[in-house]
C-alpha cells in the first residue's frame, strides 16, 4: 500500500517536473522571440538616428559656410538655416536672393524705402508681419532676424502661389505679384527676368562653393 502511495507521489512529481520544463522552454522561446524582434526595430530606429545626426552635421556645416561667405553673426546664420528647413526652402536660393538684394548688409536701405537683408517694402512687410501675428514698425526690418523671418515667409508664400516656378517666384518677389502679371503680358510669359537669372546665378555659385569646399 505504501509502495503504491510512493509510486503515485513520484508520478505526480514527474508530471509536474515535465510541465515546469515545458513552461521554462516556452518562456525561453518567448525570450528569444523578444530578442529576435528587437533587431528589426533597432534596424529601423538606427537609420532615423543617423539621419538626424547627419542632418545636424549638415546644418552645422551650412551654418559655418554661411557665416564664412556672408560675414553675418553666427547665431543669425543658424537661424537662417533653421528657417529654411522649416519652410522647405533651398538655403542657396535664399543666399542668392539676399546677395542680390542687400549683399548681406543688415542695414541696407533701398531707393524706394526698402530695408534690411531682404529689402522688403513697407506695404509688403506689414501684411506679412500681421499675418504672422507680429506688431510692425518699418524700422523693425533693420533687425536682421525679423527681416529674415519675413523675407523667407514671403519667399515660401510665393513658391506656393507659383507652384515652385523659381523664375516667376523671384520676379514676383522683385516686382510684386501685380508687377509679375504686367511683366508676363509685356515681356516674358515664362517670367524670366534679369533679376531671377542673377539670383539663380548667385545660388548656383554658393552651392558649388559649398560642395567643393
């Protein structure tokens, strides 16, 4: 009788041991599966990390380059690069435009009252500032950061209006939208102007200088 009892207990122990081994194996397999599925996740995350790192490095290189070729303060150059990124603007195009407008003179004053880096007219600048929710005084355009903000906002707006047609965009920036309409009727239906050609020439030069530095 006692032998049967011990045999029963031994059988139960063996069965429990078996299930414990199965559970341990399942847990290990689950652990292996977790480890396995971490690798694809890491392989997805790593490119993003490297992309951000590369973007950061490129932005710093651009900032250094702009600081060198324009003589503008470093923080202002960094701000310009950030604004270009946020507004999806080619920084070399922006450099070409500012080169043509003011030759990077933050205190430049045009014959028609245009002020600052982007040589904005008061009537245009006031509308842009109000749309951005800023108060506006014309002398504020001599603040280079404020001027860059408005200049790039206007350039971004014109790119959307003219579906990224750079000749029309630049000619409209120079002449105004009504001026572009008149120009298209009387001069060149493509919107190509001496102004747009010069800005694009400057932009190409800056891009080549950056890439070959």
